[in-house]
C-alpha cells in the first residue's frame, strides 16, 4: 500500500470520527430538549448529520479493517 493510500485512510478515519462525534452531540441535545419540552423538533440539517453519523460508523469500521490489514 502506497504512502498516499495510508494517509487517505487515516484522514477518512479522522473525518468519520469527527462526523460521529457531531451526530452524537445532535442526538444528545435532542434527548435533552425532549426531557425539557417533551417535544421533538428536527431540522433537515440535524437529520442529515444523524444520517452522516450512521454512515460514518461504517466508514470508520472499514478504515480500521483496512489499517489492520495494512499493519500485518
């Protein structure tokens, strides 16, 4: 595996982790507002971030597997 592929895999790993953290923050604030106001209001942006977080989990797992193979 070339150096460029290694760097790209690490960048994808970091970006997917950041997107997952953002989705976790959105879900946490959504649950907090649910307890306070007893209503759920999602914007299109929040829905997109949550869907991105779900996708980020699969990308994160793929990158970890790829790096695991690369290190062996």
